[in-house]
């Protein structure tokens, strides 16, 4: 594996994102909805940087199964669906790849009565986006490579790494 983003780089950028989000949501009823499971580490680090009253919710949605690196139909588990009616929502995900997941989740949360829905991602992959969606907040632009670490996985492994690395091998395409 080749480290793409160090732990220090990530934490510096998360601090900056936290300050930006805090400034933008002053006096607003903020709910951060994190997409399981990839954004859990980002969520934990980010909310500690935002000095505002806020709610945290989790939403389970996945278009990848097992060792596959190709997206299939998005499955949303409504058992975790938060009550967002009358709230400003920040949808938090680990990576913007094709854009299908995030755009579907924006519609999904909007239909539940949110006052507003913005998006934040740690990584924005260049050259893969199929759906026009401009994230409101993003940490880093990365090349079109299969990455793991800081919550991102390959077959449910590597999430624990404190950095983001390019995974070598046949699954990397």
C-alpha cells in the first residue's frame, strides 16, 4: 500500500472543515447524518471540531457488497432513518465516487422534511463522477484509485488505518 493522505493531513483538514461548518450553521438546528459504515471515523473526528449544539444520526446505505469494487443498486436501511423534519441536515459520507449514493440520499433525506440538506465528504475522487452533485464541503480530491483507511474498506478490512492509502492488487481497479 502507498499512503496517499497521512493522519496529520487528514486531521488538519477535518479541523478546517469543522470551523467552516460551525460558521455556516450558527443559530441553525443542525443534524449531521453520517452514512454507515465508512464515515464513522470522520464523524467522530468532525463533530469534536464543531462547537455548536447538534444532533448526530446514522443512515445505513450501501451499493457495495463483500469484496466487490463495482457499485450495484443502492440499499437504504430505514431502521436507522433519523427524524430530520424541521432540521438543517448535513449528510456526511466518506467518499464521492460516482455520485449515485449521495444524490439518492439527498433526495431521501429531503423527502423526510429537512429544512435544508447539504453534503460533506472526506474524499472526492476525480474522473469517476456520473451524477452531477457538487459537495458543499470536501476534504481532498484524490485520483481514480481504490483507497482504504480512515473508515474506507476493502471487504470490511482496513477501516482502522489512521491514514488513507491506495490499495494495490487486482481489486484496485
